[in-house]
C-alpha cells in the first residue's frame, strides 16, 4: 500500500455526508492540539494510490493517525485526544 502521511489524515469521498461531519469534528479536535489534518479523497487519490480506495473506500470516513487506521465511520474523539496527548502534542488552552 502507498505510504500515507504522518500525523492525522482523513480519508473521504465526495458527496459523503458522514465525511463532512467527521471532517468538522476532526479539525476541531486537532486544532486543540495544534495538529494539521490532511484530507484525502480516496477516489481522487486512486489514480496514484489505488490501494487507499481498495482498502478504505467502503469504510469512509476513515481517520489515520501516523498512517495507521484510528477510527472509521465516525471520529473516536476521546481516544483521539488521548492518543494525540500520548504522542506528545500539547493541548492548546
């Protein structure tokens, strides 16, 4: 499979209402820790990274943390906050 970005990434697809909601939640949580979110449309990325769509396309939205699946269909907010904190990202006050 193609290498996914380190940090937090959200795999989405156009027209996905759940993806829109997950993006809003993910951006809000990551902003608390000063972490940027990379959004990847699995259909657009398929030309260069077909494995992304093959692996995750039926489960979008998918949150990846350092290239590893963290949650899918919705953002696991408590777990994400704990994992970002554990990874050394200080929470912005």
